[in-house]
C-alpha cells in the first residue's frame, strides 16, 4: 500500500498530535522537500468554528516572514480536509531542553531572548498577538546557522489580530496557565504587552528551570498569575546583573502599563545587557574560541513529569473507536506534546516508514452508487477500491457533500441510511503555496500600480487640458461686447474703481477704436488718467527736483484752500486761464494727452472749489454782517449812555469788533461791502472821539 498523501505531500511520520489534529513530517512528491504538515482531524473537518480557527492560523502565518518564525510554505484542502505545510525544524523544543536539565548561561538566555523579541516585533508589526508564547512553542534548531536562527517561534493557532473579533467567547481563557498574562487569565482584552509578559516568564524559566507560578490545580495557577508577585531572579541567582533582573521584573508586572512599551524596546534593552555581559566575560570568551555551546541535549534523559494543567506537555489519551472525541475550541493545542497511542497498521505501512504510532488522516468510505438524472450524469471509475482503508490517489478522490437541493435529486433517490453520503464527481481540493500567494499578490500589486498609473495619467491629462483651456480662455482676445460689459459692470457700482478695468479700457480703445462706444470708453480712460494724476499730486513731494510750471502753479493755488476756498478758486481759475492755450506748455515735457489730463484735473478742482467757495461766501457774509451789526449796536448804546465810563467801554468794544471784521475779511472779495461799512463806522467812531476830546479841552 502506498503512503498517505495530502496534496503533493506524502506523509512520512507523525511529529505530534492533539485533540484537534496532528502534525506530520512529509515529503513533496516532486521536489523532495521535507516539511511539517499540520492537519485538522477528519472528524472535526465539518466543524465551522474549528475550520475558521484553522484558517485563521494560516492567515496569521502568511505575512510573517522572519527567520525566527516557523515559515508557512503552502496550504490547501484535500477531500474536505484542510491542511498547511510549514518549515520543518530539525531540533528540539525549548521545553524539552529545559526538562532535560540544561542549565543556561546568562549569555544564552539573553541571546535567545533577543531573537524571541525580534520575532515578536515582526508579529506585532503585523498586528498579531501570539497569546501562547511558551517553551513548548519555541523550537531550537540543531544547526542554528543552517536554520538562520537560534530559536524559532511556532504555533500561531490561537494568535489574534489587534482589535479583531475573537473566535472565543468573551471572558473565556485560551492559553497555557503557567505561561499566561494576568489580563489573559482574567479574560480581558489583550494587546502586544501580553506577549511581553510571557516572554518574561520564558526568560525566568530558562534561568530558574521552572516557571514562577506552579500548582496542582488550574485555578491555583491562575490565581497566582492574577494576584501573586513573582519572585525576583536575583533572590536565587545572585550573580545576575541588576539590569537583567530589573528587565525580567518589569516584564512580569501585573499592570500592562508598567511593562516595557514594545518588543523593540525589550530587544534594545537586551542588546545593551548582552554588551554588558560581553565586557564582563571577555577573559572567558578569549579562552573559548570554538564558538557557543549547542543548546541541544544529546542524552536520552527522560523528561520530568509535567504539571497537570500545563497543556504544552499534557498527555492525550487514545479515544476508543466507538467514541468521538469532543474538542473544545478554547482548550485545544494542536502542537501539544502527546503520548503516542497504539494503532494497528498493515505491513505495507511499516515498509513505507510509518510506525505503529502514526495516525493517518482517514479516507472517505466507498460512496454508494448514485442514480443518474437528467441534470447530472455521474460516472464511477471502474477501479475505485471498495476497502475503506485502501489508498486512493489524489486525482481520483471524491468529495463528500450533503446535497439537499431538489434540483439535483428526488426523495426516492436518497438512501434512508443516515450514514450514507452523496458522491460529487467534482472534488473539493485546493493547494496554494506561499510562493504562489506572493506571486499573485505581486501581480495584484502590479495591476493596482498600473491602474493607478493609468488613473494618474488620465487625471494629469485632464488637468493639463483644463489648464490649457483656462489659459486659452484667459489669454484669448475678448470681443468688444465682452470688454464693454466688464467696463459697464464696474462703472455701475456704488463706488467704482476705474483702476480695476484699466486693462479692459486700454484693450477696447486699442482693438476697437472705430466702435460706436469708443467715445464713452475714451472718456472713462481720460477720467482714469485724471484720477491717477490727482493721486500722484497728493503723494508727491516737491523736494529738489525740477517741477513743471503748471504743476507748481497748480500746487500754489491748491495750497490756498485751507485759508480760503474762494481764494483757492480764484487762483485755480487764473491757472486755467493761463494754461488754457497749449502753447504755454513745453512740448518736450508733455504730450497732448498729458496736457489734456492737466487741464482736466484743473477743471475738476475748479468744480470742486466752487462748491466749497459758495459755502464759504455764505458763511462769511452771515458772520461778518452779524459782527458789524453788533459793533454798530454797541456804538449806539455807548453814545446814548449817560455814564461816561460805560460810554467809553462800549465805544472801545465796538472799535475792536470793527477792526476784527476788517482784518479777517479784508482780502476776501465777496465781503468787500461789509469790510467797507466796517471801515466807515470805525472812521465815524474815531472822528467822534476826536471831537469829544477837543470839546473837553475847550471847557477846561
């Protein structure tokens, strides 16, 4: 009989077995590569929850590419039985080495811990918590150089993605009691620091030879994990450096917040401790030039009895044939070390390398003959073996499927036997290597990249076309209607600013001088020039530069405005009269447009000053008349007064008011009449005063 086969792998011998399945050493038919094949037990293959957990381990291993992690090679399903192939590590588990009595030096503990921390960092960087880090899941290769690692992390069967929905019930406990974080024992949510706690337990166990918390009952161990402080390593190992003792104590903190922040931080501290130990052990290193001692035990020492509740070494009894083992998802360790059961196999199996302890995945029993129908005509191979234990080649294996659709069969076609199966000639088989998965992922990335390139190219092309269109719209010559509409919109505003449409005005007059609206636009252009010149005159200071005569006269006339708008108006009108003829303007300094702009500005100022001058005249006349009337009234009252002193004081006040009118309004042409009346009254007062003085002198 040929050896049992899953996909392209021929199973050679079983390496381990648990309630959920087994792990076999297998050989690839074509390449001859030896791998470890993990198989879900056939009687559990229909359990959706266990298949999801099994598939979750495959998905967990896919992205983990590190020499310190057992690598996934391929995965698939054969006749409804899922399996996956892993890197085969030739060596022993750290648990077996510890139980064999191996005494680790501090350098070995630190060196292995650095590699474990590096592997945890890779897992944590991919958002994966191992949740079952223990010596049984740490494999030490016989040849570290060939394996590219001194220790390899295995069994991600209960690993969990950060924040992912757990496949176990909330509050349930998954893991090994002696190597379990307090928050994991309490059923609380976990993060990467739970793996750091178990790393501290592994380091403690390598130094002490046993974990810090042990007991005969599961509840006792969990209670210690939750409440009891672990002993300091320095309490029994007095030569341990304070840095290493403090690191282990920090890793074993009950509160995750008090542990190191990440596996990277732990690895850096361990590297510093390794350097410290190297300096302390330099004389010993010089004498040992043959390389580090191997961690593999070559003696046949029997391992000590395990703790009853350590699932990493618990013994699994052989289930009788008439009973089906009840597997609990929360308590199954597929790679757990087990006692080898006794099974009867044929001599052919022994000849193919399978011993009495090898348990092979069961083949499907011979399917009953199915009745062909109009929709499905099933042809049975002529050489299908009838014995359920015989070997069936991979390409000839049928698939067990429970077909309940009435479209495929009728009630009369179904065997009343509850153990009967229906044969489907399309076998449910799949086989995917990690290399194929990576190649498919690479091709998908290439397709995505080319898709992104095409999208980016399209977006770039659209953007360039849009920019070109906008640029053309901006720089294209506008029509006369478009320019005039823009100019009109600005002039219709409450406070128009012709500077905003200066370009449109110049373009309109340059491109469309014959347009009937050119005169209107030309007046706006002249108005804009006048505005600019006026603003320039307000900002410019004369200084020592040469000033044109018209500018000097303009400034002189405008300078009189604060004193008297009427005087400024007369001066500005005089400037207009002088420069009304262009011949008084130098043709070297001014163009015809400049001359016209100056005259327009002067005209604007005259228009503005006329309004202020009119207001000034009205106010001056009213004020001067009032003062003159008051002076006349005081003079009359003084003459009529019988009291000489009162009369004298009144005359003096009258003279003062008259002199103020003459002084204030004497040079203003619009107050000439009032100023003349004030002078006449003042002359009368002075004459009367002189006559009174003569009369008084004669009387004396």
